[in-house]
């Protein structure tokens, strides 16, 4: 071996001996020794497909799943002539770990390309098998979550309900629609959880009339057409009316905007009439200017009963919102 400040060079004979020892250890299933040998070769920048695959084999046999996946990601990033070989290895690795969603995401981008033989048949077969198992896995997970959510509602376990509902983002909601309708009309379910469910239905543009109960009122909306909280005309009108505050004092505007958002999140979709915009604006301004120094005094010093009403409403919604968000 020859040393200098820039690089360590591995002489051909030693390189050949190291490779021979690593492959012999691999054949004899001495995977730790083989892995050490492949790592040594790679540390000398002796980097070819056979050595990389040898290392991958060792990692897989030793149950080092995370390290194997990381190595696959590194190899794929090279986008060299062995790209589809690495895709096949990586997809197989994920498939064997029952990571069907990850396999689907990996193969969806390449399955419609002009794949070279023999990878075309291999990847197409794996893709179709994986899709079937992925759907079965999702159905089982959905049924399990439905039962957990039903139990959480029955036991009035608000924290568990909250976590289960938020676990459903980007899920197929078809298995949950009947349960959601029951939950949205259940008087014991936290209003913030109901808003979160509506958000899930809106995100998936579920074109169904949904009934929701909050604060002893019932409302029917179509989740595919009803405006999101952030896009609701009432919120937009209030924000527009606060433009001067935004220019004069951005910090107070941010506080007012947060108060408004939390108020709407608790009340949604029961939003006050557009004619109340000015009254709500006054209530928000009063609160942010007082900075909650003494909530009782703030309300008592007001003469306008309508503004006092909305201050009470905003403060009430603050408590409701944080009663679950702080759990």
C-alpha cells in the first residue's frame, strides 16, 4: 500500500485478495466478515456494482434494513447504467419488509417507462403483486382504525380521537364515511375534532352532503364545495378590514389573525354572518391592543354589547381550541 497526503492507493494484488476474501465470506454466510471486506474496498473508492450488491446482500441478511435502504438510495442517485438493477433490488428489499406503499411510490415513476429486458417483466410482475397486497394492507389498517375510533368515541377519549383522525391524512376515506357522519353528529365529540374531519373530507373533495352538529346547532354542507377555513369569505373580509393594522403593527396583526383562525376552527362551519365583520374586527382589535392583560377588566370596560359578545366568544373558543391542542 502506498501512502501520500492526497490519497491511499490499494495495489492490484491486495485489491484482488480483499475481493476474494469478501466474496468467499459472503458465500459461506459469514456476513459480518464479508461486510467488513466490502466496506474496506469501498473506503478505497473501489466502487462497482458487484461490490455494492455484495454489501447490500450482507446488510439484508444481517437485518440492517435502514442501512440497506440508505445504500439503495445512494446507488439510485447515481443514475448510472445499473439504475434499473438497483430499482429492482430496492423494490424487492421494500417488498420483503411489507412496505407496500413505498414500493408503489418507487415503481410508479418507472413502470410506464420503456424498461429494458429483463427488468420490464420483473418490475411489472412485482408492481402488480405489490398493488394487490398494498390494497389489502390498507383495508386491514382502515378496518382496525375504524374500530379504534369507534371505541375512542364510545369511551369519550378525546386525545385518542384526535390522534386517530389526524393519522388519516392522505388515506382512502371511503371506509370511514359512515363513521364520520356519526361522529360529526355526536354531541360528545370535541368541536376541533369535527373540524379536522371536515378538513379531511374537503381535502379529498368528497362529494356528499354531510350533517354536522356543534353548540346545539345542526348544519348540512357539501364538503366538495364548502370553502376551506383559510379561504372562507368571512375570514378574508376580516383580514382585509385589518390591513391598516398589518401595515402599522405586523405583530399585532399576526396575533389578531391567530385569534381569528382559532375562533373559526372551533366554530367551523358555523361562521357568523358577513354583516358581523365590523363587530368581529372591533373585538379582535380590542383584544390584541389589551394583550390579555386582564380579560375580565377588558370585557367590563366595554359599552358595546355586541363587541363584548364576540370578545367572550373569541376567548371561549381559545379555551376550547387549546383544551385539545395542548394535550
